[in-house]
C-alpha cells in the first residue's frame, strides 16, 4: 500500500475518499505521525484491516465497502459475480470477530442482485462508490445519535472509564464509546476520563488518550492492572466501552480485558455501558459463546517495539477479544435508544428499527 500525501483535518478523519482514491489513516503510526495509506483494491484493504492500519468494527465495515468499490473497477465483464465473490471472501477473512465486516460486504452484495453478467464494471464501481459513501456518512450520523443517547445516561457525578479505542479512529468518524463521552462533554458536563492502556496492542495509550487530548477532554492513562485500584480510590460514575459484536441476548464481545473491567465495575457499583450501533448487533448469533474469537500473533505479547521482552520457548495465548455476559451490562446504547432490560427483545427491536432507517 503506497503512502498518500494527505494532511489530516483538526477532526480525526480515519477514512478518506478523495478524487477517486481511497485512503486510510495508518493507526500503527499514531500518535507519533499522521500518515495515510492508499488502498487500491480488496487485497490491499484486507491487508490494512488484518495488520491494524484500520481497526474498530464500524471503521472496518466502511473500509471494506470502499475496498470493494475500488476493486469493482477491475472486475471482468464476463465474471462480475465471481470476481465480487472472490473479493468479498478475501475481505471477510481479514478479521473474523467484527460483525460489521460481513454486514458491509452483504450490503454491497445486495447491489449485485440485479446486475447481469456483461454489465460495465465502471458503472458497477460507480454504484459501489456511491453506496460506500452513503455508509460512511450514515456511520457518522449514527455515532452522533448514539452519543446523544448515551450522554443522557450520565449525570456528572464522577469521572468515566473506557477501555481500548472506540473513538473516531474506530469508526467512520466521531466515535461510539468516545462519541458518548464527547457528546456529554460538549453538552456541558465536566469530568475526567480514565483510559486503560489496553495491552498488548496499546490502543488506549496510543489512540484513545491521543483522541481525548485532541478533543480537550482531561484524560488519565492507567495500566490495565490498575483498574481495580481506580475503582477503590477514585470516584467513577460509569464505564463506557464499544463492541465488535453483540449477540442477540446482549452478551458483548469487545477488546480483551473488557470482561474483567465489567466484573470490577459490578463489584464497586459502577454502571457499565456498551455503545453499540445496530450494525454491530448480530441477531443471528444467539449468545456470546457463538462468537468466534480472533487470536493474534504471539509476538504482540512477547515483544515491545520490536524488542523481545519474554523468555524464548514459552507458550503465548493472545486472544484479541473477550465476552462480557449480559448480566454485567447496565445498558446497551444504540442510535435508536438504550436497551437496559430484556436484551433479546430490546435489541431485536432496535436492529429492526435500524434496518428500516437504512
């Protein structure tokens, strides 16, 4: 993927479509450098997703849509559907846990239904680009609505805590969990945010703290092992996290370490909220036990900055996500309101509302 000469605006812009080119902010380089990479097709987009150039369920979905759009320019007239299926398969394999990836691919697949073999690939690509841009704009508006709904739950009685990164960088813009936090801040509430470092990939220290500082919201970075001590000694009103996939029963799959924070929050009487756009709610997945959990390269645990920090010859278990059972969740915040009771019925209703809105 070649580097692109593009300067970021003051607002965090993780995904850019400009002059027919698809660019991604390389999140591996943050916070030291803001560098955009150009993706010229499905395989480059899949590599960007797998290698964490772009991350976060909503952002991955929008990126996949753009990846299919630029790939469609190369489809062959006589094999449009086969070429689409091949590109979709490559993208779907990039990250198995985030449901938005498959959701976006299936939405683009819907455009293929009425396309006959022999159609002009350029016209198909134009339709794909228009749909990807629509998804991009929709995601930002969804996050803003979700942010407003979540902000209404907060009363300013203490500071907040978040885990991993569910800000603008994890979406098409604005953010889900950080969307709630920034909406509350913009509405006049004043608080600090405790951001966990989020080992082993350090999304909290590298990305969340950078976003919050950029927004002018006071942020205190803590190690993952400090969470219990924070609950014991600081005034925390609520935990707000994102989700890569939420099961039909309200079990929440999010970055590894989320479950233990939820357990500690319950122990200390702190509300635990999940910011979940309806596109990340998988009604076809009965419970969290049915969610595939991605395991990543052991070197993420054994090495730091390219230097080995652990002994040779040891075993490493490096799951990227864990599942928080629904009974530890105080409420699931969507763009269509908050579900805080019967998750099975409530989430199904919100997803249906989301589909009607689209």
